[in-house]
């Protein structure tokens, strides 16, 4: 029932008679002069609806029929308002772990609330920053176990690429020999990898961790599932079992089972995926740093290694074409008399054919004749055309233009290598530089000026649509932007730069110069007290940080670390300056919010430190809420003193720098005044020279003799000391001489 309907219904019924109103008025009038005991107050009031019985106990207040209903409605409204206010504060200021929210609670209620909240905070004490919680049996893609497994699979893939083609072509195997069991072990490893992949979470394009089995299955099905299943079938074991069960009918299966290792060659394409794996790539970077190999040389080594592996596989397949035809008269082995040669001579001959076909596009001395040989030769010649056209010849430039961002990454990494070599920077810092360059360029290949030039050419409504749909509409997660107007979003959001931060990586550190504001698209970050290592505040998707120090113009006051793999949007220094110039009202609002956020963070830090110290001293069980408030106030005072000292040092350095700037400005002003005086003097001289009649130019020696004989002695030093001296017409000769 609505509130208006409820009031109408109450007025229509006219439940309370006038005599009850008189009784209530009389009770209120006599309330100050009467003293009631606790029993009288706690005794429930009884009143009859009969008007004759109303005055039996005049001290009793007749209860209102809907009083409790009104109180319940009032409590619900107040609670609803408080919840909305808390949710709004959480969006704007971030979550708070404060034990006391500033209410004047009773001691008993405060103690109960304090103990409950203290136990909740202490339950997280000592826990390190961990990965996102996953269902049982689901593996995190960034875990160390998954990284070790990927390296193991990478070794198996390299073994498959090198050994499997050679054994398939040149080695004669039998059931249950060494190669049989090695092949069976590889099949089991690939099958285990398929199971691991079906139980490994993955990150979506938006950077969100997907961990349900349905999502994992469909993602794997769209990728490598079919190829992995084909490569995991133990055809060698099936062949052995069939040969044991049907010894007489195996001949028509022989040619089929000779191809038992071919499906495993599909796994070679996963080498590319392995190289792109983040953890595996870090190990490769460690090897690169250990041997001091620059990026250009590493790319060259990778390209040469890929060519050698492909050449090895094709050489083995070239000999396998003759082996599959039982070395008939049409095969190249029979035609060129290689039947009686040893294995290594045959292998070297196959390598020679592959190199000649690749480099000369088929014009070698060993020519294909059978259908299988022609098919393989055509395939390899096409690869040779690709190699010559897009890797060596001038057409490689066309290929690089198709991938502009990759070209930018390569160029920046090459420049970074030269800078590291020149500046003699350590390998650890070099790896951080390379990682940052890759992440920044992959996510944001353009500079601020390039973006500004591109965006300014677009109409405003299109800029707004672009801003709202950038990074898969991530901007809708932040109340910071949703509450702003059309023009602000269109002007600021396109300049936000994406950044992916690894778990436990430091984003902001105490004492650093503030430059950016960070918006959390996905993941979590934690505020950590550097000395004690205590986590006292956690932010997640939809929150932002880094604005407090920029508003106050001080160094970073808080250490902030990524609790999980976190995807951020960065508002850079130029974008912040753009807000200050073009949207001063918004910047003022940011400043007000930052002040309140700073107050809440300080309070949360003080409460956590006080609780930590009390628990460490073993006094947590005996503490009362009021005593704990005093400890919190002490911590807030100490924290404010430390903050004031840090801010004072930072501001002192700024003042010293400003003083130096003022000195330079004064010197520049003095020099400017001198230049202006000289300019005025030169103008006066030029004006007086215009009044002198122009005569034919006499010889130079004549002028010198005339000046020596006729002109008086002039004190030029006095003129230079007093450049603003008035020059009369009588002194024209002196001015001209000077």
C-alpha cells in the first residue's frame, strides 16, 4: 500500500476519537511534573475503545493503532537512505575498512561492533597478495605450475619437431622398442596437456578472467582442441594391439599406420603459441639477458632457427616419399643411386635438395619424378617463393607496412637496446623497459599528439561515441565519468592509455613524483604500509586512485600494489593539464573528492595499524571500543606528523626551486631593461642622423683627420654608463661620434 493511500484510509476511518486526543494532551501537560518508575515505563499501556473507560487510568498514554507501522516504515526509509549513501560513497571514495563510522554508539554496542570488525580484519592479517579465487580443479593461467607445464610442453614440441620426422623417415622401428615407448610417452604428454588446457582459465579480450568449464571448453574448441585430440591419439599402441590380435590381416593397415606420427606434426604450429606465452617469454628474455643478446640479433636467431627446423622437416619428408613407395624405380633414391648409402649421407642429400629448392626455386640437380615427390616439391617451392619475396626481396617492405604496430614495437625495442648499451643499464632494468615498451605499444601505438591530431578532426558526436565504446565500453564502469557531461567525456576519455600490470607489481611507491591517475578496469589493487607490510585498503573494478597527490601537489604518500593481474586505464599528465585548463569546475570537484578520500584512507590506515599493534602486544581481547578509539587518534596524529614532514620536505624543495626560478627571472628582467634602454638610445641616434644632410662620401683618411682635428674629446664611458642621458642639438656631434 502506498503512503498516500495509507493516509487517506486512516483519515477516512477516523479511528481516534476526540476524547483520546484530550487524554494525550493532558498526559503531555502533566509529564514534566510526574515521576515514573522503570516498571511504569516498561509496563504496556492498556486502553479500552470504550469512551467511558478512557479515564480509568489518566496517567496511561493511549497507544496509536498504526504507531508501530509508522516506525517500521521510518526505519526502512532511513535504512534505504543509508544504504544508498554508502553505495554512492563506495563508488566515489572507494571501499572503507573503518571500524567506526563516526556514530555516537553506546559502549556495549560499540564493543560488540568493534570485536566483530576486528576479527574480520585480523583474519586477513599476514595473507599475501594472491591470485583470484578459482573453483576447485581450475588452474590459473598465470600460476607457476602452469608456467612450468608450458615449458615442459615446449620441450616436447621441440623434440617432436626434430626427432619425430627423422624417426619416421630414416629409422626402422618395431613394436615395444625404445622408439615405441618414447612415442607412447609423448602421446600421453600431449593427452595430459589437452586435459590441462580443458581445466585452465583464460583471459577474455576485455581482460576478464573466464573460469567456468563451459567457457573454457568453447574457447578451446575454437582454438586447438581438435588438433590436440588428433595429435594425442596413441596410434603406435593401437598398431601394436591390432598386430597382436590380428596377425594375418595387418597388411592393409600398414600404410595407414606408417602415417601414425603425421598428426603429431600438427602440434608444431603450437610452437608459435608457446613463444607468445607470457611466462615462457619471460624465460626466453632471461636467456636473452644472460647472454647479452640485443633484440635485433634475437629476431635474427629466431628466424634462422625457424628456417632450419622447417628445412629439417621437409628433408625428412623428401626421403619419406621414397620410403612410402618402397624405393621403387620411380623414386629419387633409386634413380640417383642412393640405395646403398648410409643414413647420414641420405639425410645430408635431403638437406641439400631442400636448400637448393628453397634458394633456386626448383632448379636443382635432383628433380622430382613420382607424384608424391612432385607434390612435396611444389609445396616447398611455394614456401621458397614466400621466403624470397617477403623476407629477402624488396617486397618485405610491403609486409612490414601491413603491420604498422609491430614495426613500431621493433623500432622502439631497437632504440631501447642502443640506449641501454650507451647508458650501461643493468639487465633487470632493460627487461622492464622492454616489457613496458611492448605493453604500451601493443595497447596504445600512438602518442598523445598523434591522438589529438586524429581526434580533433572528428565531429563531437562521433568523438563521444568513440569514447563510450573504447576498450569495450569500460568507461561505463566508472561513476567518475558517468556523472560528467557530454563534452567532458568526448574530450578526455579518448586520451586514456591502457596498461596491464602483473600481480604483486608496484604501481605507486612512496616518495615518487605523481604524474598519472589510474582507473581499474579489471583486477584489484591494495594499499600497503611499507614498513609493516600491512594491507589496509583494497580497490577493485570501477574505482580509481592516484588523484590525491596530484591535487595536493605532493609526492606519493601511499604504496599501491596489484593484488591480481590488473588492467588499468591511465590518465596522463597532459590529459590532466587539459582538464585543468578546459574544465576547471571538474578539476575543483576532483579536488574536493580527493580531500575526502585522503581523510578516509588515513583513518583506515590508523585503525589497521592500531589493531595490528594491539594484536601484536596481546591486548586485543581486553580492549574496549573507547580505548581503541584513543589508539586510533594517536595513530592518526602520528600519521599526520609523518605526512606533514614529507609534504614539508617536498614543498621546501619546490620553494627552493621557485626561489631559483625567481632569481633567474629577475636577472632576465634586468637584462631586458638594459636592452630596452639601448634600443631607445639607438632610436634617438637614428632620428638625429636623419636630420644631417647626406653629402658625397669623402675618403676614409680624410674623415679620420677631420675628426681628430675638429671634434672635442668625448667621454664615451659616461654615455655607456648613462644610456638614458638626454641629447641636445648642441651635442649632436658628440652623439654622432659615439
